[in-house]
């Protein structure tokens, strides 16, 4: 996965063009799938008005404990995030992973707006599947995916049972401000404004359990982003930290991580 440091370097080199579109500085699609030996899945294509979104559905043996809708981060594609989702499947969860536009086998080009629109299309598709109906639903956002995950949770509160965020960014604007020199902050605030932000959307989730996870050593998405989201969250919430790399919670302690997720839907 490309580092957010590189992302920001590119952004700041071009930020003098005040009317430019900066969405493409946040997304790094990879088309080729990584080999997924030993992982059984159903491949799914979802057509929107203009693009085809591709995803995979991983299922456990027996009746699932719950359904997880997983939104990945800025780089890679669904095949590069199975290290986060296979442990869930091994513990009895079914997991639906979707690629944003331009990622993997999905067509089109991602922007903040169309990723959010596509997220809702995918959500609507998922909850209407026979094998998902009557299961509890967890929305899970990894890194950049925390933005769309929190928005989807906010917009569908009556149908979502819990929200899990790992390696979160508080907003697209905040991650830029974190690295930018002070003299660039005014320009960033004016022109690099996200149409939605996890730190704001989480405030609406008053009745939804939330698990926020972050590495204390994260250098790609500093822990301050998750701290802001956690502090803004109301109702049932937990902040779990671990030692390791960005999005390394499952590798650091899968048993503790999954036990905490199980507790959200009991």
C-alpha cells in the first residue's frame, strides 16, 4: 500500500491550482489480484448506471454469526485485504468485500462522491440477499475506507448493528492538514474539503456500538485521526490499540480483536 506521506507530497505539489480536483490524490487502485490460496469466495458483480463494481463474498462453515460489509483502504484491492477478513470468516462471520471504482475488476474512476454513492448501492444489494437477511450487520472500514463506512452506517442506522473502524482518518482534510506546513493550511481548508467526514458522521450514531482500532506505532495514518473520531462518538464505544503496523490489528492479536467484534452483536 502506498504511504499517505507520498499521497500528501503529491497533493501539496499541486495544491497551488486552486480549482483542481484532488480526489485522485487519495486513491491508488491496483487492478491485478493478489493470489488468494486457501480462501473460498463467491465473486459478485454489481452494476450501477455507469460502472460495474466487483466484490467477493467469503462465507464460514455453518450458520454465520453476523454479516460484515468491508470497505478497504486507499491502495490495493479486495485481494490484498483478506489478511483482515479471513480471520473473521474462520471465526464464523460472513464477509462481503467490495472494490471501489477502478480497483481490481471494478470499472470507472473513484471520487469521494461516487465512492459514497456506490457504497449505498452495494449496501442495498447486500441487505436484500437471502443469505444476509435475518443476520446482524457490521460495517467495517479500513484506513481510507473508514470515511465511507461511517457515512454508510450513519445513512442506514436502522439496518446496521455495529461499526468497526481500523487505522481511521478523521477526514480527508485533516490528514492533509496533519502533514502540511502551517502556511498551506488556509489553502487546504478552502479547497480540500471532503463532502463527508467520519469525525462528523460518527456523532449521529447514538444507538450503534462502535469499535475503533488503531496501532500506536502507525506511521501511515497517525493515531490522532482515530482519537478524534472516538472523542466525537457518543453512546457505546471502545478504543482498542495495539503495537504494530498500519492495519495490523488482526496480525497483532486476532483473538482479542474478533472477541471484541463478537461482543458488538451479542
